[in-house]
């Protein structure tokens, strides 16, 4: 009996520790990144799972969330009223989200799955970037719809959600849903939903997910908008850093997140009547490193097969070609873990974007090199997307000598390439070039306290 009691106490203790609420997030004092309640920087490494609630059963939800947690992800972006006929096609348990498609009358049975996703994510140390609805429910455009929102019911819907999830610290609200407001009615609907949330909930952060090649602050500079978010899109010619630079020019300072970038395993510029090939893990890495080095507070990884939870018995959207459970192992998502780990050592939130560090030719195309310097001038990083040499002005480092490293974004490993005098510029050339041969150059003042031992070959 005694052993049984001890075993039970151990199990309960484990459950309590494992299931503790994650800390609430807030914007840093300088309004450039996100922190927890202890003011520790929070790196937003997002995963795109738009149809997770709508299409997956509990076993599948567990599989996805566990995989992403193990790969170092911190935020999962998903939708309550989903894109793929989310109002009228039931979820995995035969439930629709609303009664008679009325946003003021939610179906408890459907929302049990929303509750489950949020609670399971919390257990695994994940935040949920929760979209109340996909954008076709207020601005149909190319979607399924139907448009069900007006200024009255959108505010009520916001209140309902805010009351339900007020005590869940791991929620981040994301309005929009791949849409922009195109008239005053659309603006009023979004503002009413934000008002409904803020009536009840002043604790959780709010952002907005726009269409491709746009950012939230192109449309909203409202007080409720805590985080600027952009969608750089599924396009190899995208210049992800430009959105960050533009956002930081605003008088109202906010952290900015790349909320939807180049998806792995999707056709490049699929909306054009031309074949450009498929985006791959190199596209993912380039868009991620460009975003973070330019000063973004986070990056969201996406995969065409995973956002829609594609399986062979489902109609493929945008030429999905790999089952989502298999696509979990595509290389891009693991490489995002390496990116997060190296930036947490650097550390990313104290880096200052500075292109004057790069001294050699730097055409603004797919080879465009980016650089940043630490606020204490004891660290420089520079990223070369296709392995072209980088000439760095070493005089900017506050030390007579600098130690140089190449970080390999494909393997997460680092190579020490020696010490260099800092009296002049120095060219650094990776050992391979061409598409897929991206590298991160790290230059550290001799004697500076940065520990890269976990990345050793």
C-alpha cells in the first residue's frame, strides 16, 4: 500500500510540474522584442498549422505538437474558424464550430478540441498563436467563406473567446487570417473583434496576419496591436529583411514577426501561370536568417503539406504532394531549431542591423549578404545565402583580435577558422557556394564570453 501511495504521489507531482501554466508574454521595454514576465527574451519560432484544430484528432494533435516541441518551436499558429470550409465541414469528431454559423453561439463540442490544443501545447511548453477566424469569414475573396461577421457579432465573438481563454497564459491572439481590410466595413469588423477581446483580456498579446507582401501596420496602428506581423510570402524573390527595416521606421515601436514566409515543399509563386520550381529547405533558411538578422523578433516556419494536414484521402491544396506526417521530417523544420539555438547564444535581441560592415560587392538579389553587430561591439555576424565571400570591416569590433567561426545552418555545427587582426577589413570565403550553400559568419572579440561548445563538430 505504501509503495502504491508513493507511486501515486510521484505521478501527481510529475503531472503538476509538467502541466504548469507557461508565463504570460509581454513586449520588451524597448518595444523591439517579446519577453516573459521575468523580462527574459522570448524567441518566437513559429510553426504553421492552420488546420490543426479543424482536421486532426487528438492522437494527430499530440504527434504534431510533440514533434514541434522537440524541434525547439515555441509558438504554433492555428485557427478556430478554419480556412478549408471550416464552418460547414465538421472536425475529426463530426462537430462544427458554430450553431447555425452564428458567431455568438459556439458549439461546446467543437471548442473542446480548441481547449485540448491549448492545454496540450501548454504541457509541451508551446504557445498558441490563435486566430479566431480565417479572413474569408469577413472578406471572402478567393476563399470558401461564407462571410458571417459584422461589427456586432464580431465584438461578441471576441468577448466569448477572451472569457474562455483568459486563464490560459499560452495564448497569443492573431486577427486577420490572410486577408487585409478593403473597405471601412472590414476595418470596423476587425476593430470590433479586437475591442471584444480587450474588454475582457488586457493580458495576452495581439497581432494581425495579413496577405502576402504586406504587414499588419500597413493597415492598423491601433493601440490593441502589440506585435507587427508580415507575410513575406511563398516567393524566392522575396526580400524578407525589407519588411523589418520598414516596420522599424514607424514612430510607434513594436516587435515584428515574419508570420508567413516561404513554405517548404510548395511551388514557387504558385499564383503565377508559370513554373518556377519548388521551394525547399534553403528557401526556409534564407527567409529565416534574413528576417532575424534584420531585427525581427521571430520567424514562423511553414510547410505546404503541414498547414493543411494533407493526407492521401484528401484533396491536395496548392499541389500538396507529401503526407503531413512524413513532411514533419523535411529538413527545414530541424534546421530552424539550429537557427534558434545559435541566435540564443549570440544573443539575437542585442544585435544591431548594420550593412556598412560588408565591404565587398553585395547585389540585392538571392545572394544578398546581411550583417549585424552586438550592442557591446564584441560580436559581428554576417550571413551569405549562397556561399559568396564576405568582406567585413573588422575595425568595428572593440578588440585588437577577433576569433572567426563558420556556422553551418544545415547541420547546426560550427567551425573555428582562426584569429584575425582587426586593424582592417578581412574577406571570409566559405568552403562551398551555390544554392543551398548558405553560411553564418560569426566574429567574436578575443576574450568575449560566448560559449559555442554545443555546436562543435
